[in-house]
C-alpha cells in the first residue's frame, strides 16, 4: 500500500509509475526435499493474493535459486489469478551464480525451457548474485532464444568485505554503461538494479537509457524439454531424440527386481547407464501389479530429479501417479501418455496436469474402438486428439508427441503383417498434416517375440526407415541399436523386406529372417579386432566407438610410430570413416558421439608422449 501511494504521488501522464510486487525465493529448496511443492505453492498463492489486494501492477517472482521453487511460485500465483478472477502481468527472474548456473546447477537454457512452458509468464530474466559482466553470456543466450520479454537486475558488482562491511564496487556510471549495452546489443526490455545499487545508480541508468528502444530481436525458439540441469531440443539434428526404455518395471527385469527390493541406488544406476549410452530423455515406469504406484513413483522420481541429468518421461496412465512425479520435477518433463480409449475424461485430467506443471505429452493412437491398425485410422485418431488438445484444452501443438503404436511382425499373424508399413505411413501423415506436432515410437514393439539377435537387427532397420518417414523420437535401448553398416547385407535386406511386407509366391521374408537366426545364429560376424593388423585395429577402435583395449593398442602402436603419426594417419582416418557413415545415414548420432569420445581419450593418452618427444 505504501509503494502504491508513492507511485501515485510521482506518476504523471507522460511518466507513469508502477508497483512491482516482489515474490522472493524463501529459504528452503524443494528439489532437496526441504519443503514440499504443495506447501510452497500455497505460500506463494497467499502472497500473490496480498500483493494483488495491495495494489501491485505487476508480480515479480525473483531471485529464484531452485527451478522447482520457481514452478511452485508460478502455480501458486496462477491459482491466485483464478481465485480473484483477474490477473496481472507476471515476471520471472532466476539467479545465476558465479559458477555459471543456478544454485543447484541449472543452466540458463534449462531454466528458460521450464519457465516458457507457462504462457502466463510475460518476461524472463536474471537478477542478483553478480554484477552485469558475469551475466553477459547468459543475457546473450536469452537474446537469441527467449520468446518473452527479457529483464535484468544486476548487483553493483560482486560484494567485497572491507573493514568488516559489505561493499559493492560497481559505480553508477559503470552500471549504466553495462545496462545500456544490454538494451542496445541484446534487446533487453526491462533493466534495474539489485543488491548494492542505490538511487544514484538508478538515476545514472535512467539518464543513460532514457526512452531508448531495445534492439529488435528475432529469437530462434526451439521446442525443448529439460531436467533440473539442462535443456534438450525435442527435434534432434539429425533425428531421433532417443528415449531410454530400461527404467521400466514392465520392460526391464533388472529394473523390476531393484524396484521390488526398494534398491533406489540401483535404479539410479540404471538411469545413469542410459545417459552414458547416448539417451537424451529417460522413460520411467514403476507400475507393477501389487505395488503402490504413487508411492513408488514419488520415491523413484525424487531421486532421479537430482541424481540424473536428463529430462524424464513419466510413463503412467494414472493421474495421481503422474502428479506425484511432476511435483518433484523442476524442469519441463513429458507425460506418457494420453489416449481416447475411455473418451475424453481421462485425457482431460492428464492434460490439466500438463498445463499446471508445464509438461509435454505423448498421445497414443487409441480410441473407443481400440488400438488403430491401419495408417488412416492411426492418423484419424491423432488428428482428433490434436484438435481436442490444442483447441479445447490449451495444449501447444509442439508439446504433443504422437505415438502410432506399431504391432509386432514376429507373430506371423496375417492381421499384423503390414504393421511396419502402416506405422511408417502413419508417421508420414502425422508429420505432413498436424503442424508443429512431434512423433514418437516404441521401436522394439516391432520385433516382439523374435530371438534377441533378430530383434536387434529388425529394430535397427525399422528405426532407420521410421526416421525417413518423419520420426522425431524413439523409445529404445540405445545399447541394442546398431548402425546399418554393422548389419550384414542379407539380414539387413530381409529386415527391410519384412517391414515393407514384400511377400511373393514362394518367398516369405519373415520365414527367411527367422531362419537366419535359428539356434541364436547371427549373421557371420566381422573378423575379430584382435586378429586385425595394428593399423586397422587403431581405426576400428574409433569406428566402433570402443574404449575397451584402447590403451594396450596405443602402447603397441607407440613401439612402431611417433604419437603424431598415430593420430594423423590412423585415428583421423577412423574419424573420416565415421563422418562418411554419418553422412550416408548408416551411423546415427549417438554412435558418432561414442567414436568422438574414443578419439578424445586416445589423443589425451598420446599427448603425454608428444610432450616428452
């Protein structure tokens, strides 16, 4: 009320004054379990109601140190808006420490992805912790990527202690020059000062900037998801976004055994192993007969939220279990899944959770008649969900990932012999006709019932063609997907013929494909690495992305060649092969990254010998 009175006293038609109601971070971090999401949300709701009743013109959630606290504040403020029946402009500012991240390790990109999931947020920016100089890199990132207005309130430099007193070294003119640069170069819309700034600082800022318009920005906004730590684009270049499938009580025996034993450290270990294998997102399913899914979900996700760096996909059809998970996730997650099996009722409940907690959603092509089998039916259901979600329930189209649900080709059932091509055609129809929507597929379903070696081949070939038809994301075990060049031609071609149902009189690709793997007999393996000449072994380590045995091979090579020659003639030749395979589509990005890691390790090892030389 006092601020309202002062603002009105100094306000003029030419220079109106406004009151920003400040909503700070508090002293407890929900991501660390120091306070519950609901307790924090309720506190912010009450504070927002008081500020609205007191006459604030805008609400400013600021100095945020924990993304989950930020989301609790946004949800609490949104509840206050709903309760009053009107709303105010809402600003959000996070605090980036001298480490370059928020207090818990959140990158600016992860924070932006989480906050932009809420359409009620007018502006996003930074305040406190440092002076303007350390903020520059992060403000530049927001300038390139943020679709909202940008705000910044630095401290007057980094605080120092002089004669027992806190001192801020940045003078008024220095602050003014820095903020003017932010406006002119990065298009910052709102500027001000935080700790250590005094009236003379802000006077200098006003005199330097005046009514100067911010530089016009053309941000490159990319639909993404995020964890507490980092942001991941939904559309990878090249595709697909890899969703790790092994944190699933129904699909992974090891995960189920650890869950039944309440071995949560073991569950975290499975999640981390998928990070190392190249997954971008982790699917998490704890539903198991006889267990309390809500309790298991909360116990698992509260650990994954801080101990796993990747964004999570919450795999459940039960709204209470989904919400229990989302209350622990500060980033922008994915809900798996919605469908129309029971009409709109359950879908409506889950989409309400997606909006409340800022999540994307997987949509399955199931309706009241069951799982769609043909491409046209799959597309028709996807189109219906798309229209309902975007037009009736307020979900953005880029937050929908459609899964056209392939059936297995391994049963030989005539009803499903075209399952592969029908799924591929459905992917094409969805991508061509549902603007901005994404596609996802549980790839391994195509091979269910086949022998393990056959499944690896069929899954790998199916994934290759699914990407060509428009697949954005794949739920797979990345460790069991092979680049096409690693699959011998007979198996590769039979898998293709099976997927496209190229039967003809006297030839059935399923029969031939299964015969190829009788008695677990895989296609003829390549010559073992240890039998190859030394020079070829060096290249194979790089091409195969295999660190095992790398150091002994390098030690042997050092007996014959100088370190630089090993790098330039053999290792780089391996990377050239990797580049060629990648360009031709025969090696996917995760395998390229594995090869790069092996190259990095090899060079690091050889460098010590170059120094001695």
